[in-house]
């Protein structure tokens, strides 16, 4: 009995949190009439109906937006149903592993002056074949670096290495890339520096200038592509996310003022409802406005909603996850500088969260728009509704 009570309380608590978000987002988003706002109080009854027919990429395109996802050569070559779902729904594609220095079973950089383009070429061909806009993710990151990197790189040779990486790798795909995540996740306020920069091998070997350098080198080789700074942890009304928003804004303003060729901010949007993560549409909207006023575009680059802390009941879980998708997207799509939405995977069959944020009860995670059988979930409807209600670009 106590256990049941506890569970019920916990469920109400979670509903309370997401309902709060739903109400505040409802108040500000188009397409919510008074009746719907009141309905949004109860997630059981929240309505995620959408008109039938159009895919996500078509709904996005109607508003001048781009929808896309990420995957790997491994999943695409072994799973025709998944490939078909991606081609049906997406206009943009992000390699989850193959454009990194190394990740999963891909190894782009086997040595200091060696490249293996086989997997990256496969991705570029796949994207071209299916008319998918391709994102280059990512050139400079502290993570997914090969073993030799740590043993070899120092302040004497780091600039040469970065230059060679960009001049060889970026050049190979120049003109075929929609946007490069030139620098990924360079801010970590907990590292204690005044400028908020994360302490990474790149910072240690090249100093604070490494970010500007990476953008300039990329721009020189691929002047057509949109050059992006990409980061996570920018979404919630928590002291941690607030500090990160401030530091990112300072970084972007500094880069712009010194003439760095940077064109967009990538907001990863790995969302995590529950706990202390309060969602504050006004604060998020203000941040987007501040970024846009620097003359930058914004892309939502890696969206997903972890259900790690949500109740086990699939119906309840899917409702909450869908509510988070719609509330978040209704808020960010109101800012016209936002040009694209990418979810970090399309089907629950393949999500990094299965490995990195598994549920305590061992049941499979459900963070994405399609279920493991490629059927549309409420999250799919929620994204469709957000596109349908978004202002025209
Ligand atoms: O989803 C990606 C996972 O398969 C890789 O093992 C991991 C390391 O390369 O990266 C994951 O994607 C990350 C992305 O590249 C950057 N932002 C956070 C993403 C989730 O960890």
C-alpha cells in the first residue's frame, strides 16, 4: 500500500512538473485555445491529434524548416525498414559516428597523418542518393578521439594536426555539406575558468584561440557551409543551465566581435523531464533572441527526451515525452532564427540512451518519434503539431 501511494505521489509529482511546462508553453504557443490549455493540465487527456498524410520533413518544409535525424552506416546497412523510415521522414542527415575522429565501429583518423574515408564516403553517398542535406559532426571535440591522440599531441604539433584534419577532411566534402559542427561542447562552467571554457586537450595544446582557429580554417576550405558551434545543457531553468547559457552567449559574442566566421548555434536539446529540470519558456526564448541578435542562426541539433525518470506505464510515459517535445518545440520554433530540428535518432530501436541512460527497471527506453517497430508514437505527433503550428520562415 505504501509502495502504491509512493508511486502515485511520484506520478502526480511528474505530472505536476510537465503540466506546469505544458501550461506555460500552452499560454504562449499558437494553436492552443482556452479549452486546450485547460486540458493540458491532465496529461491523460492531452490531445496530440494531427492531420494525416504529411511526413515530418514535409510539415517542416511547409514552414521553411528542415527536419532530420542521425544514424550510422552500421544500422542503415543492416536495417532496411529503418533506412526507409529515415528517407520518408527526413530532409537532413547527421552521421552519428563516421565524421568523428573515431566512434562506434568507425575510425576516420587511424594515425597522426592518416585518414580512412571509407565509412565517411559511404555516408556522403547515402545522403546524396536520398537527397538528404548532410551535416558534418564534428571537427573539434574533446571526446571520441583515437588512442594515439593523447599519446602524440602536444603544443608543438597540435596546430599542424588541426590544420591537416580540416584541410584534408573538410576539403574532401566541401560544397556537399549543409553545416559543420566546427567545435562541439567547448563550454563547461564547472571547470572553473572565468571564460567558462571546458579544459580539453585542444585548449591545453592550443590555448583559447583554438575555437577561432578552427572556424577560420573550416571557412577557408568550405566557404559555402554554415559553420556551427554546438553544445548541450542550455535548456532548463536551473542555475547550471543558466550559467551555461551565459557562458555560451559570451563565447558567441566574443567570436562575432573578433570576426570569426561563425554562422549558427547548435542547441543539442537532450531533454530530461523530472527532477529539478524546470522548463521556463520565457528564459529560453530570451536566450534564443540574444543569440539571434548576434546575427546567428540556430539549429536544434540532437533532440531527444529521456524517459529514465518517468513511470513504467508506456501510455503515461509516451504522453509525458510527447508533451515535452511539443512544449519545447512550440517555444523554440517561435524564434525565426531557428532553421532546423534534428532528433538524435528516429526510432527507439536505436538510441544512445539505451546504453547511456537506461531505465532503472530495465524496460526499454522510448525517447524518439517512432517505436521499435517503426510505428508513429505520440512524440511523432507532437513534433508534427509543433511544425504545423510554427510560424513561417
Ligand atoms: O550517439 C552517439 C553515440 O553513439 C557515440 O558513442 C557517442 C560518442 O561518440 O556520441 C553520441 O552522440 C553524442 C554527440 O556526438 C554529441 N552530443 C552528445 C551525443 C550523445 O552522447
